[in-house]
C-alpha cells in the first residue's frame, strides 16, 4: 500500500547521500550563540559567518535595537491579526511612509515576508489574458506567485535581453498586459540584470510593465542603496519594486513600492496581505530605523565592496573556480555534489560557515559554496576565510583539479 510519504523517496535518498559520510549536516546547522554580525558559535566552535544576507551588518545596530525594545514594551510581542483587520499599527503605516520616502515612490505596501510580497503581488496583479515574461533564474517566490496568477507565463533566458525582446515581439499583437519580471542582483551568482537594455525593450511595446525584485541589490547598489534602478539611473521606468527587510535591512518582512495611483487596490485583493498576520511591532520599528541607516550607508557599501573584492581575488588567486563576478556574493563551484558537501564540511569544521546550494536552486546545474560578504567583516576575517578555503580545497585535491580544468 502506498504510504503518504512515498513520493518523497527521492528526497530521502538524496538527503541520506548528503549525510552518509557522517560529517556535519549542511542543512541542519544550528547557531547556538550569535556573537556579532560576523561570528557565531556553531557546534561549540567559534565560526566566521560568510553565508548570511546581512550585507550591511545592521542586525545589531544600536538604534534599531532600542526602537525594537521600545516597540515591544509599548505594543507587545505581536499584532495577532492581518494588515486588513486588526494588524495595522501606527508603526506599519510609518514604515510604509518611510519606504515611499526611501524609494521616492508614491505607494508602499508592507507584507510579512519578501516571499509573500512576491507571491501576493504576482498572483493578483496579472489576470486572464495577461502575460508574465520572467527571467528563467528568478527566485522561488516569483515562480510560486506567477503560478498562482491566471496569466500566461513565458520565461526568457537568464539575463538575455535579446531573448526577452524576441518573446515580447511575438506578443505584440495580443491584447492584455505584459509584465516583465527580473531581479536586480541574482542570489546564487550575484550577477546583475542588464537593466538599461531591458528598460529600452520594455519601452518598445505597448501595455508592458516592469517589476524588479531588489532583494539582494537594495542597500548594496546605488548611492542611497535603492538598488540596481538607482545605479543605472532608470528608477522612473521600473513600475514595481519588490524588496525584503531580511537582507541588507537586517530584520524580516517584505514590501512592494510603486507610483501607480491605483496600486493601493492590491491591499483588497492580495491574499498574502489579507490572510496572514502582520509583522510584530518590534520588527517594524527596527526595519524603519535600519532603512535610514541603509539610505545613509555609503561607507558601509564601500566596505562591503572592498570585502567582496578581497575575497573574490583571494579565492581566484588560490586556484578555485569562482563562478561569480565581483559582487557581495562569491560563489565557488565544486566538481560534484559529494565533493561540495565534503568541502562544506571541511570549512565548517575549520570555523567558516558558507551556504551550500544545489540544483534546481542553482544555475547551470552547479554545486555551489555560496559565500556572501558583510560590511562588518574585517580584513583579518577575510584572510582567514581565504586561508581556510585554500587549505580545505588543497586537501580535497581541488586546486590541482581546477588548474587541470582551466588548461584542458
Ligand atoms: N526574492 C529573492 C530574490 C530572494 O533571494 C529572497 C530570499 N532568499 C526573497 C525574495 C524572499 O525574501 P524573504 O526572506 O523576505 O522571504
């Protein structure tokens, strides 16, 4: 008789293979103590965190901690309700005004996570007879959102503006709205969208709109941290910006901003806004304070990029195969999943935490050790990370392997 969990047999086999060598389990890491933005105690060991999304290192900003403590005292631990009913406090509205000010847009809607912001807006904005033309490497929350919409979904090749153009051209005679969906920085390899080209293409076609998920680029790109549209100078041409507070803003929550007057109608139709509890007041208060720190975080962005360059150069010079350009994400490619797990285990046992990522979450079928930098990393910490990477890769014979691949 088929059991209810039988269809997870493949997952079970894959999981068993990952932990079969008896080493630490990469998908069950437990931080017992968080010592700072860049260090934690994991398995009784002091560990450098080189795989968080805490890009500006704001998780312990004293101003945000104080605001969160005050909000806890004043408003309690949770709202116990939906934004639409009893879950909108003054803090939620103030945060939305702060987002409008930050992005220089007329409207902002705060959701409980970035995942819900994408899922909510994409599932409701586009209806029957509409088209969503999305980059094939978009995040899972975008895939889930578009799948729930009634629109037709078309994928274009990752970062291939010509392919996008071709696909839009085929739709030119069709009535219905077209929404292009991209990300500012893609999470696995840290590569940027060719935004100027995408905007130029968008402008060629009628009823065509652009949504950019700035989850990884907010706080990182642009003089004031408004992400890729600010860096490229085309903010007016991006119709909807989705973002999260769970990366550079250092807390949790999601949002969508736009200047369309009727944008507010989404509050009455988005199930992800209506049917889930709103963010706790302490989170909202810290997000608002950190938004100000992100805006004025020029010095942090400079440190972040310095750190990114240093790690990238160090790993490339050591002979590792680095799949990313210089960005806050530095992705090292392992030859196969088993070696990738052993590599990850070697790193964690030597006191460095990075993210382990496999297909389908990764492009090109890569098995990745995904490092991500923080502005708060010191040069000393980055040197240590490079040293440990080199040592572990050496023990696994990967440095020679890489050279062989490179020349052969
Ligand atoms: N979009 C992208 C591109 C992401 O990488 C993520 C988080 N990994 C999200 C959305 C979801 O953000 P959140 O953590 O706020 O749910």
